[in-house]
């Protein structure tokens, strides 16, 4: 116990700041990624051959761009985007410096999950809107997205956990957060106890994110509630 007290006296503030920085990177960048990915995902769904406004050539090109961006390893994307990042936020270091690469990396991932969630919506769920002659944007926002919301929320957990992993990778180039602490203290200084605590903190964050998203998704899934009520 004295050793534990001494450990937190020495590293408590560092780990707390690292956790805050990690959460900031994860949630802010994921927020921007969802704002962009939602638009791209809806466009991919609507312009698909079975969508409400098929545009095969446009859909193929957009899909190719999305797939190409998804295929680039994050550490390579991080380095490749340094000139763009520096021009946009005037730095490539710290929490702010890693945000643009995180957004670029997560956006196509989000777009594909949104597209998949929309494609899973049963057609009878949107027949009423179509019968009323609703426009495509109206069908998407009033019928498709509400029906797909439980699936989208479950996808949020996957995105947040993936971005959390990216932030740990970004620690290798001085991005800050728990990944940076693990590398600086666990790898360069051989302070194993710091490495172990950072890993534990990352595991706890993953569990909290996954459990929270699962609870929210179950709460808003009206189809599951209707099935339970019939039983």
C-alpha cells in the first residue's frame, strides 16, 4: 500500500491528464467523424443500385474513395497528413495535432457503418413515408435514420473503441494521452508499473464505452421492446 500511495503521488496527476487528453481526442474527433460520416453514409445508401436515387457511377467512385481511405494504416495516414494538419491547426503535436488525422481515418469507417445500418432497415418501415410522396431527405431523416438508430448507436461503440486505439498509436509521435505516457514511461524508461496502469485505464475506458452504448441501444430499440411486450 505505501508503494501504491507513492506511485499515485508521483504519477497520479500525469495519468489523470493523460486520461483527459485521451477522452478529448476520442470524443471530439469521433464527433466530427460522425458529422461527416453520416452525410457520406447516407449518400452511399441513397445512390446505391437499390437506393432511392441510384447513381451507379457516382456511388462506385465515392465507395472507392471510402475504401481506399479505410485501407491506409493510421500511423501512415498520420504522417502523410502532417502538412495538411499543420496548415489546418498550426501544429502536428499534442491533442490538437492528432485530431485531423483521427477525423480523416474514422470518417470512412463511420460512413460504411451508417450505410450498413440503413440497409438493414426493413422496407415496410419506410413504406408509409414513401406512400405519402415524401422527398428523399424526408424519408432519410424521418423514417430511415430513426429506424436505424439502435444499430447506429451500437456502431458508435465500435468507432469510439477504434479511435481510442488510434490515440494510443498516435502516442508514438507525441500526440499526448495515455498512449504517449505508456511509450515514454513504459518503453523508453522501462517503468513497467506505469505501462500496466495505462493498459488498465484503457481497458476500463473500453468497457465503459461498450456497456454505455449497449444500454442506450437497448433502451431505444423499440422493436425489441415490442417483442418483449408480446411475450
